[in-house]
């Protein structure tokens, strides 16, 4: 934990009451609604699994709707679900029980960015929506922001009805450039936070895409969410020894995945997941 921090967290063992016969080898994303229902988006036979706040199974849906590369899920202020599928290059809006309302992107038609289909480092130019998009966030005025993604280097801003308003980003490590924009969130004041994963940073933009600043006390950030008090919770991926960070160069020793908590100005409040972290 950060010095002087009063934040403490502990795991709730046995919380999830998964029905017999259900498995989810890979949970790609988690979201909650206003009644504390928990939505998992999974890579497997049951793509969307819903629990109540106590972990009781409520329902599942989505069989046949998604590829094996589901990636992100967001509950909007209208309680609708936005699901990102980087396997078919779309973001889709559903009701909580699975009725399709809106599709962003063209199914199975990635944009042309130079991406070879495997290595994000081959993205050589920005493209239109989408090429393996990763996540979506909803702004305070209802605009939709999509991070795009494994095969692109952009953020796309849409109206609430799905009209593309603007896009920004190019390949690289400078301000406003991305090397795998992997997660995205919008603060209450409208600032757009983008997890620039392979650049080991979170970039911060105005609602219309103007670069403002960045947080660099992060390690391959994959996603972030804000709580009602404005604290940012950031999930961070591991580095294996020998892998190369775009910001720091070759990794001399393996680093564990972790979760970090920051205040709205980027001061670290808590961190856990490393061997030295306190529970």
C-alpha cells in the first residue's frame, strides 16, 4: 500500500457460485450495474454470465453471438451493455438480457493499418474503426469512446446514437501516439483516460481528443475504472524477464501483474499484486 494510505482490500473466497457444468477459462472483462449485478464477458460456451451482488448466478446469454476473442464489457448510464469483440472487429450494445440494439464497426472487416494479424508492432498507420478494438467508455454527455486496439492505434468518439464524430492517435510513443490502446475510461469531468499498454502509461485527453497529460507510474496498464469518489483502479499486466518495454527497454527481471489505485491527479493510493505488496 502507499505510505499513509487507509485503503485496504481483501479477497472474498467462494464468492462466485458458478452453475454445475459451467466453466470460463478466460474472463476478458467485468462490469457492474446500478443494482450491483456483476456481468462477466468470457471466452467460452457462456459468453455473458450475470451474478447478483452476493455471487448468486442469475443468467447467461450470448451463445453464438461472439467470437472466441470477446474483450471488454461496459454498463452504460442507461444500464445497457456495450460488448467489445476484437475477433470480429465490432462493439455492440445489448439490453441486460441480450437483445442487440446497436453495432459499431463492420463485422469481420478490419481497417487497413498495416497490421499483420499477430504483432501489434506492425501497425504502421492509423485506420478507420476498427481493427481488433479493445474496450468502450461512456462520457458524461453520452458520447461513446472506443479504444482500438491490437490492430490500430486510435481512439474513436461516437455520439450516443452511433455516429462517428472524430478519431485520434498515430503509432508511436509520443503525446497522442499509441502502442496498443487497451483500456479506456471517462472521468466525471469528461477527461478521457487511455491505457497505452505497451508504452507503460495512461494518456489523458480532453473530451474532444486534445492531449493533456499522462501517468507513467504504471506497468502495461490493461484497463481502468473510476469509483464514485474519483479514484482510478488500474489493472496492470506482468512483464516476463527479457521482454522489451517500449518505455524502459529490456526487462531485467520478471514483474508480477498488479492492481494500482490512484487519485484523480495520478497520485498512487494503493497497490497490490507484487511479492512486496501488503494486503
